[in-house]
């Protein structure tokens, strides 16, 4: 009688004595691509006492891998922000995951059976052991959706910012030009906390693409691509652009707001639920 393979059945959740504090034996580096609806999560990163995307992943991966994985994120997303192309990396024992498609396909199926549709594993790959979802990333692409029509659409309420006042799209497009290139985005970022004795964190970022599109049916789409983004940066830029579209601010003001390096010079950030991380570039 043939002995069943590790992959012939889905792993059962181990007891506390079976679960180790770290991986044992030879390891492989896993690259996990996920999508998620961030509405009911307090962000991507683990945060004790609240529900987060990686926190939920750790809950299902720990019994499967027989250890709690140390998950590296390509970048954090805030509470309420969505992703259709987030990348994570972590180590898994060769003896448990295997090194071929059979093991990665089974891991993908397990994640989706427990977490879909809120969190979906789009792809699972065994990659070079030096790969880092965070440090190997060279760019990120975001999309922000504004529903610009008099009446809200309940079916789009979780993924768009409803703005009932008509917006001047031409002016909003003009407001994209000043942010292309490398700038200090202090006016558009939530400044990170700095401990006593530490140097302030640089908020200089490079933006390669920033465009507004009318995609029809009242939907306006802001696309932005850059090397990296600081906290609330995309939402703050969208908030300013919408103020331009309403006529409250002018496109020409954006240069002076950038130069001010003052959070008070900008507008309130757009709400998180219109924002989506669509791709991480490597």
C-alpha cells in the first residue's frame, strides 16, 4: 500500500505542542500575491487587538506551515484601503510546502478556502531565497476612484468616493503636472513619529506617473506610480485635486503647497475606501 504524500490531504490544525516558534529544516522563500477588500480591516500590517489583513493570513498560515511566518510586506496600506496586487514574502519549510507547483497550488487553495472573498491569494510562487517583497520593490501603482454624480451608488460605496458636486476634470489634470518628478511631499504626508535623538525621516519621493481619466458612468480615476509613497500621500493628493475640481483651490497652487512643506497648507485627505494598490513593480 502506497504511503500518502503530505500533499494528499489538507493539514489539520496542530495542537500547541506540535506548532513550533520558528521554521525548522531547509526553507524556501515564498512570494504571495494577494487582493483584498480593506473595508473591514484596520490596515494591512499586524496590529494586536484589531483585525488586519496580514493578521488574518498569519492565523491560517501558522497551523498549515507548523510555525508562525514572519511576513514581509511590499508596503503598508491604511485601514479601509484595498489592494488588487499586494505582494508578500515569507519562509516555509521545504518538507511541508515542497518546491513544485503542487505545494504552492495547495497553499493557494487553502488560503482562498478560508479567507475569500475578503482576502484572495492570486498567486503563490517559490522564489529566490534572497527575494524581499519590500526591499526588491522598485515602484508601486495606485488607483483612486471618485464617483462624480448627484446620487450615490450603493453598489460602489465600498470602493469609490462619492462627490456630488460637479468636478472640472481639466483643472484636476493640470494639478498633476507639478507632482511629477522628485519632491519633498511633507505637505501631503502624515509625518512619522520620531524618537528623541533620531533623525527626521525623509519625505522625498519620486513620482513617475500621475493622471486623471474619465472612465464613464460618472467614474473618475486617478492613477499614480512612483518609487514609494509616504503615509496618506496618495489620499492627500486626491483630496487637493478634488478641491481643485470644485474650484476651491487652483492647479497652480500645488507648487507653492509642495514648497511650503506644511501639512496645514494642503487639503484634508480623501477617504480611504476609494484607494486601491493595483501593482508592485520589481
